[in-house]
C-alpha cells in the first residue's frame, strides 16, 4: 500500500479520506525537525503538516519518492516551495476553510477589548468586584481598519458593518470594496482614521516587520490593535511600550514570532500580563468546524492529485484538470521551454498510441501536461518521457481509467 504521513494533529477526517483512497496512514501529534522528518518519510509519498513542521530543500532532496505535500492550514512559508516544484513535489493548502473561524474570533476580540472584559475577568478571578463603565465602549459607530483585504479581511468587513461599524481597509492590490467599506491609499491613512486596527496579511517575506513603533505611534490615541495573521509582522516590544503608555487601549495577539512546537510546551512573551491584552495560542482557525473542513479539503486535493494528476489550487505547480476516462494517463512536470509538448506527442506516436485527451499549463519556469492515451503505457514510452532533458517528474495516475 502507498503510505501517507500526517503530522501536528490533523483532523481524523483526513485519515479517513486517505485510507479510503488506499493509503496506509501514519499520524503523529507533534512537529518533526529536519532529521527526524527525513527518517519518518522513508517510503512515504504523501505528507500532511500544519504550521510548525519545516519542509526544507534538504528534506525534499533526501526523499525523492515524496509526491505531494498538504499544508493543512493557510500559510505555506514553512515549505521550500521552489525546491518542491523543481523536485516535482506538488503543494496544496487550505486558503478558505478557516476563514469564518478567524473572522468570528476577530469580532469577539474587538468587543472584548472595547468593553475591557479582560480586566473585569481578571479582577473577579482575583476576588475583586470591579463594576464600572469606565473605559468601556460599544463598537457600533466605531471605525475598523483592516490591513489585508483578502478572504478573511473582506469577510470581516461585511460582518463588522452588520454590527454597525464603519470599515476602511488597505491592501497592496486593488480589491473590490464590499458593502460600504472604503479603500485607503496608504497604510498611514488607515492608521489615522481607524479606532481599531486588525492585521490580516499573508506570510510573504516583505511583510516582516510591517508593524512597528512608527505605525503604533501613527494610530489614534486609545485605539485597539489585533494581529491574527503572522507573528513576524509585528514588533512586540513596540506594542508593549504603546500599551503601557496608554496610547494603545487594548490589543489581541494570536500569533508570535516564535511559537512552542508541541502542546503543553512553555511559552513566554513580553506581552504577558499587560492590561486589556488578549493572548491566544495561534487558535484563530482552530474550531472543530474549520479543522474538519481543512482536513477534508486538503486530503481531497492530495487524493485527486495522486489519482488523476489534478492540480486545482496547487500552490507551486501549474493548474491542470483533465476530465474524461481512457486506458491510461501520464502526468509530466517539466521545465517551461518551447517544444516540449511536440516532443511528448511525437514519443506517444512513435510507441503506437493515440492521444485521447491532453491539457498543458505553465507557471513561471514550470510546465505541466496531463495526457490520456488509448492503450496501456509501454515501459519504453515511460523511459523515453523521463529521459527528456526538460523532464522533472513523470507520474502515472490510475483512477481515471475507463472501466
């Protein structure tokens, strides 16, 4: 049986889907470092991870039998995508599945901070009755500034408006404003207008250090700050200073520059113990509903790729779907240079086969072609395809066959 390895406590629905597709599935609760991961991948063709496991170029080079990687989360910067592509290893993630969970948590935290419920909770737990309206506000009529107007930011925009908030947003790309949201031309403009600022940017390297002392200083006095995106985006020392000075009235942080590897590991941060600050252990998308949907979605992508060569929503390979059934199919990931398709079809003809269906797509330096033929694939054709100088990886998906 082909083997799959799932790390970091991925939802059991992924195990069920992979086992039903004929995979022998091994699961582990925690992440693995490079050496342990290489050892664990012996004989494994499908790997599933979340955000802690680093899949380096060294891991990929050491395990050429690895066919695909599923990131059971949104981010993929824990994977060397370039090395994976050059080795013919497709990567899939879950860009939409936990959107609602993150949005609901952001809204909850905005209300918690505006009402100073953290301080009220701590007072009661310490045995002090502190019933007061001081510093407590409704969010209705307040202006929410959303930095990053992608899947999460745009849905947050709609729900925040439904609660009576005004919404402004900033994004590097032109994005359609939903509802009555207004686009800001610069980040500085957003910071000067918003009474609560929430970050929903992606993990690209250019976002490192996006929010520091200068940005906090530009925010309106007594405003709120949330980061449920990436830990390396925010300077936590600067945030601490602005909370202690009172310039920032409250903050909620779900992601950190360095996070413990496993459940129960010790955690420390300069933000611990600050007034009206909510700290959560990277659980923005960690609802049972979201994790089940992520498990179903990513495992489904892995199965479709291994069975039919389908790369819809692949992160690092061209998008190709070939419908229909035939006697046999091969999938060739290759360097994107002129003439590859002509050579592929010539080889098919030389071995006495006809092409029943074919789709080619390119993405940067890569090309990917799926080809259905009318007879079983002879060993000589497969060897000839692998020997093409442009060839990176040849696979023979099975599940599309005519019955």
